[in-house]
C-alpha cells in the first residue's frame, strides 16, 4: 500500500512537471525604433523682402582708363521672387528695385550710381533651415555726372537664407555687378564694378 502511494505521487509530480513544461511563457515583441528623419524647410512659393547693402567698387572711363575708386556707400532695395523646390534643389527668379546712396567717384561728388534694378536667377541647396544659393543675372542702373545715362551688365554672387519660421526668413548676399554704358553725347564710356554685401529680411507666402 505504501509503495502504491509513493508510486502514485511520483506519477502525479512527473505529470505536473510535463504540463508546466509545455506552457509557453509569453514574451513581449521587440520594438524597433524608426530611424531619425531630417526635416528640410519648404522653400517653394513666392516671397517679398527688403535688403540693405554696403556698396563699394571702382570706375573707369574712356578719358581716365586707369580708373578711380568709389567711396563706400549703400544700396537699399525692395525685391520679390518665386522659387521651386525638388528635394534639396531649389531654383527660381528674383526682381529687385533700389536706390544707391553716397556711391560717388572719389573726389567727384557729382559722379555717382543712383537707381538700380537687378534681375536674378537663383539656384540653391537646402539643408535643414538653411538655403545656400548662387546668383546669375542682369542689372540695369543709372549713372549721373552732370548728365545722366543708362548703364547695365551682368550680376553674379552667392547668398544664404535662414528660415526663422514657415513665413519669415533672414539672409545675407554678396553680389558683383559689372556695368558699362555710353555717354549720351558720345564723349565718354563708363565701366563700373559695383559690389554689395547685403542683409535681407524676407516674407514667404
């Protein structure tokens, strides 16, 4: 009788262990974190803005081919443009109207560049909230030296924009303008190198 009881106990213990061994312990699924994604500002669409630039350069004339320096002055402009974005590539056009101040030939206070219009094509690379771009275009201006005449030529340069928010942008731009024009009287030809370093405030639509 005692052996029968011991045998039954052993069988019961083995049965319980077998059942327990067959129970699968639930395991939590491993969570795979998504890779971090970088955000790029949307630069597409229209914009308007105001710029203020520090101007410098030099003049040369048919009657003075050795050239003369230009006193440091300034250039204030209103501008507007439109951009298209394809991934990190951003391109578009811009038109700027402005007026130069104190940009006179050294020693000749009546000889100066006045009104200025810049037509610019822009191509840039967007990275985060920054846009680095190059500029190539055409400038039309007016030169005054007792009489006024039109001057014009290519412009080119580089710039950078930084998006403060979805609508507001600040930036800086360096632009070189190679300008020339004939005196209406046919007595002189002006060749002007007009350079500006500008700070820009922009509103995006």
